[in-house]
């Protein structure tokens, strides 16, 4: 029951957000069971809410509630959703009907409910590269082995279908794992070319040809910066994530990038760029050798090279972005003459399906080790997890930008702060403005919409454990191998709903503003405000804790009296602690909370508390 209540709280919170933002599209969204179709398509299949209505078939649906289609990767998902309470189980007839009716109707060409789905299916069924999935979702964890065995034993055979057809039954726990883990999403295919002058400027390590069977297929090549710039532009044009696997990413035009940029800008020094730069490392799924065209003279440039499928820059993102920064300011007609002598070493590793299976994990190790040699902290690798990326997605739907990767601050600043992005910022502000204003923060300041992941985790740690842990253990919240990373940071979904994560962070941000504005710049103590407040919730289960937090942050009137009380309590605690222990502020915050002193000052504060809100909140 607890697991059911925990994640159902998150689903219901998301449903309220969907109803608020998109209720005008369809009045049926006011029904949870219908809105759940929106939730499944937006949260589990990453579809934009604006296009979702055409993917819902929930009336006379022949066993289909909705569908998702990813044409580039040739995947079609046919979906049935059951928004059931904890006491309702899926029956065997419901399962067998879903595994037979949709396919039969679609195969007979009679699915009139949605012509688009019928047309997609008609193309997919004749293509052996397509995968057609039947996905069934139910919002509880009731076990029905008859139903589960029906799905497990599903084996589709029909001479009219060349595509693979599979089925999966997803209970609530499965849904939660997708929500916080590997969501389904559109994965585009991107093919590009990188060439070099002659074969002699490329080292080809072909394991089969050279008797190096234990190695993987790889190439080392001297590539002109204009070639890399063209690849970068093509990726942007195709909306392809060229740096998806990259940890370092682009940190802006500062630090090491200044050296790269200055060299590229120098007309006399840029020809030495090849010697100065460590090069670029990329992984691709497929690599084809390009040979010189017939009739090409030996003096022509770029005769030799490779065609790459789905390349990923795993080291050298700063180099690529710095190249783009400089070359974008040069006239297209002058690029060849200005940068004709500027080259970079590119290392290309080929990880096709066979190599990924045979060398499982090697690609991730390459990402890890090629970046760890240039000062990337463990925190960067930790914060790359899908878990945090999906929480970031949920924050954005609520109008806040969670800074997960090291480059996110720079990326979001470019995305939302330029003149061209005023509309994007206006949409973000519309979602987050009311909440910021409730906490007394400037809603016109873009900075207030950004939430650093490490800071968020410290805030939640302060609330769950107390401020002492945030001050002394906070540096471990994104350190792989640390118990605080494994047992706390990767479990915050089991403690808080998304809304309450944001609320608690903004509570901290408000306290931080007040602290900076105070006379001595040290009161209130933000982490202590969170920790003292968190004492009230100690030992509470997920559902009652998040309901109480939801009520606390329901309005300025319910929030401010509680905030004022705990803000003043941190000052009272500091005064009493410093008198008894004779320690200054900076030493105190590194010491464990003295619960005896806290108990005394809390009782004293309550004696003078005229506002009944505090005593009601504390249950006194």
C-alpha cells in the first residue's frame, strides 16, 4: 500500500498540472482516467502535450487508448491504460482482449477511430526492421499471475506481418522505473562525413585486417576545423544531440576555452592548433570508408575520410563549441582560406550492436576515462544519470530549470536570455512566476528560475536529516560510491513529490536572500530553517508527509507564519548555542545539532507565539 500511495501521489500531482495547463483543449481531461493518457504519452513516451490529442483514441477504441510512433527508429507503441485503484485488478479477459483485438482490427484495415494510426501500422507491418509493441499500464501493483503469464507467453505469428511484434505488462512499480529511468523517446538517426587530405593523414586500426581481434574498430584522423564546424551545424539543423554522452560539455567562453578561442582567432598561430589541442574523441554506431572520386587530381584536398552514423562527441565538446564560436563569426566564403591550415586530431571508435554486446561497458569507460584525465569531477559523472535528467524534465514543466550537467547553466542562459528567446522565457515565467512571488522572490530575474542539482540535494538532505548534514556531508551528495549518493540522492523520489522538491528549495532560497540582507549576513541560517522544519515531519510516511507539505505551501498565508517562526528560531538557537559552547557561527555550523538547546529554545519561542497557526502546524 505504501509503494502504491507514494508514486500515485506523484502521478496525481502531475495530472493536476496537466489539467491546469491543457484543460482548455479537452473537457475530458478533468477525468483522471482520461488525463492519464496524457500523462503516459508525455511522461513515459516524451511526446509534447500539444501533439498528444491526435495520439489518443480513447472512445470506441478497440482496445487502444493511445499510441506513440518514432519513425526514425521504426518503433510503434500501441497502448492500453487502466487507471485503477489499489483494490481493482486486471482480469484475464482484459489482457487477452488487448493482445488480440487491436492487431486484428488494424490488420483488417478497419481502425476508423484514427486514420493516422492505421496508416502507420500499414507501413510498419510490412517492414522487417520495424518493432510494434503492445504496452499495457495499470496503476497498482496487484499480482495476477494468470495475466502476467499471458503477456509473458505472448508470441505473435501472422504471415501478413513482417515486423517484430512484442508485448509488455507494466504495473505501478514498472511505471515508476520508467518515469525516473529509461523513458521512451524519439531517437533520430544522424549521418555525417569527416574527411582528411590523403590516406596518410589517417591511422586506420582495422582489427580483422591486422590480426588484432581483441581490439575494436577505430580510426585516428587529422581533420580540418571547417569540417568539424560543418558537422556541428548539420547536427543543430537536424536537432541531433551531438554531445548527448558527453560529461564535460561546454562551460562557456572562460577558463580553458579562452586559450582555444585565442589560438583560433590568431591568423598567425591557428596553424599550430593541431599541436596545442588534445583532440576530439567520438563514438559512432557505424563507419564507412570514403575513397577518392574518379578523376580527382592528387593535389585536391579532402580525398579520404569516413561516413559516420550517429556520432557522439564523448570528449572535446569544449573544442567543438569553441571552433563554432570562432568560425561562426567568419564569412562562409572565407572559411576555407582563413582556416585551411587549422587541424584537429579526431579519434573515432566504432560501437556497432555486436561490439556493444561483446565489449559491454567499454563505451562508458571510454567516456569516463577520457574525461577524468582533464579534471572532470566525479560529480559530473554522477549528475549525468537518467534519473536526474527526468526530474529535470519535470521541473521544466513547472517553470524551473534544474542544472544537472556542468554546462546547463550556460546552455539555459543562451536558450532563455537572448533577445530571440524572450518568448521562451515568457513561457517559463508564466509557469513559475506565481510560486516565486509567493516566496517573495523577483519573478523577473532569470537567475531565480535556475536550481543547481547539488544545492537541491543539500536542501533536501537538510530537511530529511538536519542542517548539520547539509554543511558537513553535502559535498558527497553527487559523489559516486558515497552512501549519501546511493542511499539518499538516488532515492529522493521516495521522499518527496516533484512539487515539494521545488517548494523546499524555494524555502531555502528565500532564507538565503534574507540572510544576505541581514545586518550580520548570517541570520536566518537557511539549512537550519530546513532542518528545524524537517523535525516536524520526522518519521512520517511519504503520503502524509507530502500532503502536509502541500498544505503548508498552498498559499502565502499558510507559508509565511511558519517560515517566520523557523527563521527566528535559528537566531535563538545560535544565541543559546554560542553562550553555552562559546563558539562562533562558522564553528557552530560544523557541529552536530544540540537537541537539548533546540528543545529549550523551541518551547520558549512557542510561549510567546500569539499566532495559532504555529501550534496548529505542530499539532499542539
